[in-house]
């Protein structure tokens, strides 16, 4: 059940080396970094910036993931990311090959 939910929330499955079913799912956010989800017997453990929390309720998990997204979202930082991307692209196009 948690597998489908994590895939809908844009997490990527990390396969095990021996070919078994994946038990780790990863999502990358520009502001937060890596968000790791580990499937457990009756729930999922979310690890962000070295802090782990266990969830066995979809509502709690959804509110936590939404809180992560909203707490790091800042209009000025998105604006600055666009400006930085444009200036980097312009600089890279000026490099002679």
C-alpha cells in the first residue's frame, strides 16, 4: 500500500543488489535534498537531513510530506533559482569550444 503511495508522490524505487523488491524509495528536492523512504512491516520510515520519523497512518505521512514541501518553499528562492539558471546558461554559451 505504501509503495503505490510513494510512487504517486514522485519517489523513485532503489533496487536491491540481489534483485529483490526495493525497500528504499528516494525523492530529491532542491531545497531539502534527499528524502528517503524505507518500507517497514506496518508502515514507512522517512529520513530527511539525518532525522527519521516512522509513519503507520497515510494522513500523518501526507501531512508531513506536505509540510516539508511548504516549509522550504519560498517564492524568492524559486525566483533566484531561475535567475541563476539563466545566468549560468548564458555564461556556458559564451565558452568557446
